[in-house]
C-alpha cells in the first residue's frame, strides 16, 4: 500500500444515537477527511459500527469494520474475508496462521470456521479524549496497511502449503 491512504467515498447514516467513543472516532476520521459508513448500536448489536473501504495495492480492496463498545473504552477492528480456504486440512491452516502471526504481529490472524475464511482482528482501548481517538485512527491506518502488505505473503504461504487445491 502506498504511504497515502485512499478511502472510497461513502455516506454516513442519518443522525442516530452513537456511543461517545464512536463520536470521537468519527470526528478523528473527519479530521483526516476520511469517508465512512456508520451504524448506531441496536438490539441485535450493542456496539456501534463504522465501516471504511480502502483501495489497496496487493488485493482488490480492504473493507475494515470498527466496533465501538457501549462502555466507551473498547474498540475492535476486523477485516473479514481476507481469503477463503477450500477443503484445507486443520494442520495446514494452523501453519498458515502461525506464519502470519510470526510475520505480521500487529494483527490477530484467525479462521472464521463458519465460512472457512481468514480474517484479521485488532483490539484497542481508548479513553474519552480526541488524542485517544486519533490514536485509534492511526491504528485503523496501520491495520489497513498490514492487511495489504501481508496479502502476498498470505498467498505465497497458502501456495507452499498446497491450500489451493
């Protein structure tokens, strides 16, 4: 990924009630002129969700989901569906995840067993300050860069392990 982050233009939802942490993160995103989608919490999902789509150099695109918890302290980030695995053996999947953890320690590499996809997760704490929200946004940028940078290694490791059968 190049040094400059390119974010696709997406509109924000109309005026729902967001958690305080979500409002701070959205303000920090707006300081960088980043566009995003935001959805307030509801009965099914207690966390607010912010979605940002990044253009990437090594893969088709990165859709990053940020969840702001109601306690205004916990931030969770996910890039789902980085890669779908077909008929892979558990031992090979564990080798793949181990390689990715070793090479790219900023993200947590996991297999979503519901659909056999690799996803990357990252968790952070924040307080109720703009500086903390800016640090979260810096983490968003790092995570998008990590996923893009790691994609060739992910593909190469899958090929070496014979996961593309």
